[in-house]
């Protein structure tokens, strides 16, 4: 008799991970001396953790400290340092008690969703969106509600679109800068959305993991704009610490204990050594800002070069390290388009179907967080491939 498989097991893949596997396989098949695959499919900084974070981790390993479990909400010194970060960047007087250190942002989302919502609750977000939002919500028995957003709102939700939601959802997820479009909610827009949500009892979840990677538009945090919002952030992007698996949340008072209890049972704590390194990373501003300057140069080069390579319709590249390209004049199958790009041009990129189930077949996402020389080579290859 067949055994039951839970509904959560039917969660679709995070397709970019499949693209990574395909690019790895393609690279392995290339003959010695052949041009290597240029990686533009994944949002993983090519810089690695800053030097000060590595030194702190090495010192901790040599200290004889057993590096065991920490408190579920994280090391108190790290939580206090994160709170000071909010004062420095946003002018916000934040209590360390509202900070929860998590196993990356990926570990923060299920904690936030389980603490704030129930199975069957509807949680809204704009498309295109970061795929795990939908996949985690669905695995937990919640119902994603998709708001189609386009270039007229920089692929971000608007108050007008929220006003059309009937009935109101239990929550709203926003991301600024966002993945995959690299666009931002400007401070007045985020403030209006935060106020709209709080007034209507809609729990706002603000994904701010790309903060620090903004180029022209000003920055704002929902933690300063709403007493009921959940803010998610991470050491993976600006700080370049993807594999260390450490992030954080800023929580409203009513969710502090629920999140702590969930974290105790689900994760115990974020890795101790990663928390030590993360605390030290805050003191590496010059190195980190140099990385951002390199991303800006790559962005500027690609924005100038890609239209001549057959990609004239690009999202406004306000932040993060992504360009979302409308390829409707070249294909109606972005998965096949990306497969051919990998095989023929040696460039790995992500098909838009990962980010938008309705329109993603007409879009491709390029990540430009790799080495600058690789980004320049990618532009040259794409001009030839056209």
C-alpha cells in the first residue's frame, strides 16, 4: 500500500537552483581551454565574506570556545550591533530586544509566516516575486495572492492595486530593492504602503535583504514606518556572506515571543561561528562599499551595452544586482531561451518563469554580482550571439 506524502512535498523547485546545476554540468563537459561559462543566474556575490569577518571567525575557532548553541534569538552582542546599525543607516532608535537572528533570510521567512498567519490565510505580493515566498507559503498551507505589477510601477505594488484587493489579505510581502527586477519602493511609497497595511490590519512583511545595494534611489526601512511590520534582512548580499547562513528580523512586540518559541523548536539557533563573523562584518564598511562600487560599474556597463545586444527593455536598475529583461520580441519561452543562451553563448541566466507564473515566459533575469571582467565578457558574447 503506498505511503502518504505530505502536501508540502509538492512544493515546486526554486528554478534558479536547477539552472545552477545545468551550468555546472555544461562547464564540466567543456574541453580544456574552452571559454568557461559566465555565471549570471544566481544572486551570490563573488567577493565572499569581508576580511574582518574572516579574521573574527578564525580567532573564535582558535580561542577554545566550544561555539555551542546560542540563545534562539541570537547572541546578545550581535543583536545590539544590529540595533546600532539601524541608528547609523536609518536614524532609528531600535531596541536590541526586537531583533531576532535567523538562519539566513531563508530561515526567517517560515518563522515570520508561521508566527503571523494561519493555514488558509491569503498573503499578497507583487509579481514578479522571489519564488520561495510563494513556495514556503504554499508548503505551510497558506494561499499566495498575486498582484500583477509592470514597468508602470517599476514592478512594485501600488496603493491603487492594494485597494482593489477584496477581501483584504492577511498579509502583504514587499521587497525593496527587489529580486528579480532590482527596483525599489521609494520612501514615500513604502511609507504609504506601511500605513495602509497597519490601518487595515494587514501584516506587512518587508524583505530588505538588498539594503546597502542601492545606487540612486533613497533608502527606507519599514521598521521606522510601522509598529506592526516584520522586517527581514540578511548578511548574504551587502555583506557577501551567503554560505554562512545568518540573517535577522526586526519584529513587532506582539510577535517576539511567538518567533522565539518557533525558533527554539525549528532551528535552536543560527550557527554560532557565523554570528561571530557577522558581528565583525559591520566594521568592514570600506571593503563592502568598494564591492558596491564594483556592482554599480557593472550595472552601468550592462545598462549601456545590453540594448545593443538585443535586450532593449530592461527594468530600472535602482538596487540589488539584477536586470530583468523583457524578451517578448525574441521568444515566448524563457526557459528554452535561457537553455540556448547557455549552450550557444556560454552564459547562464534565469528564466522569468521562476518569478512570475503568468508572464515570466517573456522575461529573463541577469545577475551582475560576478567579477567585472566576466560581466564585460558577457556583454560581448551577447552582442555576438544576437
